[in-house]
């Protein structure tokens, strides 16, 4: 399937002003594919789905290519009857959402992330949603309604995983703080098709990773993630605002819990 922008010929530069102001030059889809070909096969596992972070995602060339490959594996296991969550439509939805939630991205430009402006009609979030709809229709042989629980949940995920922000180090005037970027951590339980979500920050994740790598932790250590939600994965689409309507996650379920 083609991963080229649907608006016509692939554009690597949107304007000279954006190159000057944002250092924005997009990676060609063919180059993205060659780079992903270098990754080991285990990066495309369906469960647990390995995590990717794109710190300067543009309008999503890497994101849609990564998601497409993850969905390829979901499709293969569905046909083989080996999906961890089962072998019906809802199992496909569950693993497709797990794959989507494993992809995190940041870009400094709202035009790239959200789209909807002249010259930036389709943003990275909408490209991921469109790809999900297309691939689910292909895998299951039927059109997925845009109001279906799987699509509502997908919107909830991309609105939180694909963010407008600046991943460069903050300036001396403290104009932005990448460390404060909110990050959702998802734990997907295939046996009952539920998901547990905890909210943390980029700085807490980095601190925890540093402690794991060195074996040395500060006196207090990184802050624990804040329990946010737990329940059926397909119910997450009923979320409103920053909190999903469902059972709150159990208190004390910190990073690294099973």
C-alpha cells in the first residue's frame, strides 16, 4: 500500500520560511522504509507492542510507516489465528489499538500535528486515524464506522500520544520545558482485553531509565506515574477531556508493575 500523502506528489519542503524558522525538511517515504528495514523483526511484535518515539515527527511519515508495519503483523496473526487476544473482530481492534498506543511523537508545529490549515490540510494525527480505518477495512473485509468504539478510542490515543511540543533543550529564558511533556503509559491485558493507563512526564521516564542503566538512584527517585484509568480497551473512546469515563486505575500501580 502507498504511504505517500494523499494530496498528490510528495513534498519534502513546505516553504522556505518553514525551513528557516523550523529547520523543517521531511524524510521521503522511500527513505523511511529503508530505515525501518534495518530494524530487527521483534520490533513488530503484536503483544506487547514495542514502543517508538519520534521527537520531530513532522506530518507523520515515520509514524504511518511504523503503524502500517505493526498492522501488517496484526493482519498476519489474525489470518493464522494466533493473536493473543483471540481471533474475532474485537481482538483485531484490541491489537490495532495496542499498536497505535505504542507510537509516541512530538512536533513543534501545530500545522504538522493537527493540520486543517491551508497547505497543511492533513496532520499526523489524522493520517494515523485514516490508516487505521483503511487497514481495519482491509483486514476484516468490512467498513469500520467512524463512530465505532475502536475509532473513538483511536482518537483518544492519538490526541495524547502525538503532541505539539519542542524536544530541543530549553533556552536560557526557559521558554519551553520538554521535561514536562505528559506521557501516558499503557499496559494491555490480552486475556481480558483491558488496558491500564498511567500518566507521567518525559522527565520521570528518563530518570527511571537512567536509574535502571546505572543502578544509581537519587534519594527520592523519579516520581511514580499517576494512575489514570483502567477498563475495557474499547471503552476508552468514551473519554472526555483528560480523564476517561471508566474505572480509575488502582492506586499504587507504579512503573514496572505487572
